[in-house]
C-alpha cells in the first residue's frame, strides 16, 4: 500500500533531475555558445548589409 502512495513522488523526483546529458563536453558547449553569440551579434548588427539570395 505504501508503494502505491510513494510511486508518484518517486517518479516526480526522477523527472526533476538536473542531469546534463546533452552529449557535448564543456569545451564543445563553450564553442557552441561562442558561435551562438557571434550569430546573435551578426543578426542584430545595424550596419550589416543584406546578402544577395542565391539562385
């Protein structure tokens, strides 16, 4: 009977874990963050000229 009552709590605890299982190393994560920052900076650059669309 106790197991039925505790099962939802156990499952809820398993869902709230702070696991970082993204599959990338800390160095790779830093490189990805730097690339994302560069893309954000390029996207918001007011002086950037639009590029011609390729045909």
